[in-house]
């Protein structure tokens, strides 16, 4: 019985750490004129200049899909990282495929 309880507690502990929330920091290709606060990839993002930070980011915000959600709102991203993981160039390429197209004004 004690072994079953210990095993269950160990499994619960491991599951909890897999769902831990971490900080995600992104650097935008272009600095923004205004500060922004919004939700993307199930995280609350605070952006100022060229830096966006999600102080408490769930698993859904920590990889390429989270980067894509941010790129949809803020444009191209040059770096995307947590304390333990940084997207490589291939990950950033997949992320930026969802980036907002720059707005242009046609002249006549």
C-alpha cells in the first residue's frame, strides 16, 4: 500500500512539473511605438519596443505554436525563448510564416 501511494505521488509530482508555467521572451524584428498587453497562446503578453514577455506562460506558449500566435499579432520575431529553450532558425522560420505582413501604402 505504501509503495502504491509513493508511486502515485511521484507520478503526480512529475506531471505537475511538465505543466509548469515559465517566462517566455520574444524579440520582434521591428520595435513597436506603443506598449501592448494582450493574450496569445494562452499567455498574457506585455510588449514594449521590440521586446515581448509572457511572465507566466503555459506549455502552449513555449514552442513554435506559441511563437506563431504571437507573430500573428505582432509581426516577425527574431528570437523566442524560455529559461531553458530557445527556438532555432528552423523554428523561427516556421513561426514567422504566420507573421503579419507589413502594411504598405500605395501611392498614385
